[in-house]
């Protein structure tokens, strides 16, 4: 992240003696990006974070892609997926390429272990639900509309509130997810024209130090791509001390929440292009937020988007709430995929029908990728096969 934060107890100087009440040293850990040249944080542990008692290959799962078919627009009805499992086990992977994987989940249980993605950051969009994201950086409460941004290397688990339905959209990157560079000045501070800023970002606010012995499991996931799909390999690491034994930390790298309702939309006299909705970026894709906003105010404006061809990207839109001004037949938790190479645009009647309307109440998340996405077999089972013909009058 881009601004400094501190929680718990830390020594006055980095890399100096910091002693526990019994006189032994706390164990300093540097967690950073880009080989000591990116953002970083320093954490102070009761026990060395390297003391692993046992390592087991927990599972290897082969995830096949569908066979290559026609190039066309597609619609997935993800509202119908069954609830069950925890926030990792419940994930249903739908779309993937070498840069990003997109899943949905409806967890019903707390995680009994901690988890880490080995090769990139992840964003969990909370469509429905509330609970706590627990990590070595502390506890962070989440609510509907939150983007939970979790950097590589963070140990975390989600503990959902009891009797509250949970629904999540999960974006796993193969690199780091950050605010768009054009929103930041040379010092890393958000600029005045940015649609959100430091005040909108919620870091963990409660650091609970655990000094417990027993058997504690951390699961680490990595991926191996093959020609017709890829495999996910999960390794379990067992510790005889609680992994969340941090007494304090400081720096600019930590998990955080940003709520989609805090995104301030950019409007204009005529229709604004999708980059004005950009929220995060990563190598190979961008993530955007469509939020309630006033429509264009030129007297001859057409608020609905014009037809366009995504010649360099696949466009994925996850519909969270409201009525999307350019679409018919879309429901909550629908996901549309408009691939590169062919045009798409408003459904019949929506283009002219938008004239004179004052505002929209839509809430949606868009992921634009710069390499083609492939569908898993899970995605095919959720597909509305008639969507490709929905532009016919």
C-alpha cells in the first residue's frame, strides 16, 4: 500500500535489539515486494516465523478448461452456486489466464487454518456478508461492498459472522495489485483528482498477539499451468506455536479494505470511458468499480455506452446490485464476459431509452484483462446459452 501505518509495539530503530519480558529477543521479519525495492513492513514475532515442525502435500487438484469453441459473448448465472465450506474451500474457479484467476464463493464456515497464496496478491470483493479477516497484521472487520486486498505472503483466514449469508467474488493475481499509478504523486500520496484516497482505506485496527503452543496449520497454494488447464497444489505447514504471534509492526505493506461505496465516480457532459472507473491495476489486468452516479449532462447526451470493440482485452463484469443501464436479463451475481475481437454494446432499446435519464443506481465490478480468458468446466455449467443472441430485436 502507499502510506505508512503502525500497530502494536515496535523498537525505536529498525534492526536493533527488541527484547521480550523474559529478556530474549523478539524476532524481526521483513515482508516486502520487488526484492527490497518495493513497499515493505517490519513485523516482530514472539517466535521465529521459520520454525516449521512438519510439511505435508495436502492436495493437488487438476482444473481443466473447456474445449476451444466459438468466440462469442457469454453470461454466467453465478447466483445459483451452492453455499458451503469456508472462504477458500467454497471457491468455484470460473475464468483464468496466465495473469489472473476469477472465482465466486458462498462460504458458510470459518476457516480452521490460515492461508497464503504463493505467487501473487488477491482481492476478495464482499458481495454479501460480514465478518473478520484475521492476519498476522491484526483483525479487520469486513462488510458488504468491501474489497479486501491481501498482499502475497500474508497469512490470513476469514471468520464470517454467524447466520449472515456470504457471497464473494475472488480475483487472484500472479503479481501485485496496486492503485493506478496515475492516481499517485511521486511520493506515493493520492492526488486530488483520484476517486479515492488514504482516508477511504481501512487497515487492520486490532492486533491480537497469540503466544500459544499446539499444532497450527498454514496452507499455501501454488499453481502449475499445463496445455489444457492447470493444477493447484496446496502444501500444509504445521507449527507448534500460534502463527499470529506478532507484537507490533509498521510499514506500508498490509492487507486492507476499501469499500466500493467510497469510490467517487467521475462524470462529464458526455459519456465517460471505462478507465474513469478504474480502482486497481496489476500486470495483465485492471479492476474497475461501477457505482451510482449522475448521468451525462450535455443536452444531447446519450448516457448508455456506445458500441465498442475490446481489441486488446476481455471484459468481465460482475453485477452486484441495481439496474445496469445497458443490459437486459441480468440479475444479481450475474457475470458477463465480452471477449476481445468482436464488438458489444447496449441491448436493443437501451441506447435510445437512456436519453433523458438523470442517474443510475448500478453497482458492479469490472475486470479487463489483456490476455484472453479461458473458461473452466465449472463456468460452462452456469452459462446462459441464449445470451449471445440477446442483441436481436
